[in-house]
């Protein structure tokens, strides 16, 4: 049992060191290449147009029937997303994204007094992401998905 714990700790330390030595210097290049790929295939332009359309709709048109974050909360979320863009570690990005999700859930529950599930949460998340008006979130998510251990992509 001790050996497993030591190996696990060693793996964590090694992975963090690799992130700092490899991902940190390459982060800007990887993100630029992801954006270049999406610009070249037309999906960046399509995403931009779709984001504009979504921003013009009210929450109910997007299937949102739960309370949404107010302007101040959306700005807090936008700041968290901008902080996430500066990070090079996909694990740290995911942790920040989970904090954003928790903030949205908290707003939903505090403003209604009831609990919500994923079916109510996902439209609110979509609405909030549209309000943040950050096309770069697409490449942030792709960056995380490509660099994280696939076993970590299940669940939350």
C-alpha cells in the first residue's frame, strides 16, 4: 500500500514538472495552432456568428427556466474565464471551470430556494458563456480535453 501511495505522489510530482517544463512554454503555440485550425476550417467564423445570435436571445428562448446570474456574477465568471486563459495546466483550468459551475449552481439555488439538476444547469451555463462573449473558451476547452488524461474526462 505504501508503494502505491509513493508511486502516485511521484506521478503527480512528475506530471506537474512536465507541465511546467513542456506545456508552459508551448501553451501559446498550441492555442495559436488550435485557433488557426478553426479559422482555416471555418468553424471559428461559424462560432462567432452563432455566439452573436445566442447573445440576442432572452434566457427563455435558450431553454433557461432557472434563475440566471446577474451582471455582477457574469462579470465575476468572465474574470475567472480570463484567468483560466492564462493558465497552462489543464488540471488547474478544469478546477477553475468547476468553480465557475459551482458559482452558477449557487446562484440558481440561492435565487429560487430549490436544487437543480444538469437538465436545468446546462442551458444556464450556455447562457452565461454567451454573455461572457469569449470565443477563446472553445479553444480552452479543446486544450483541456486533448491534454487531460481521458479517465479524468468522465463525471463532472
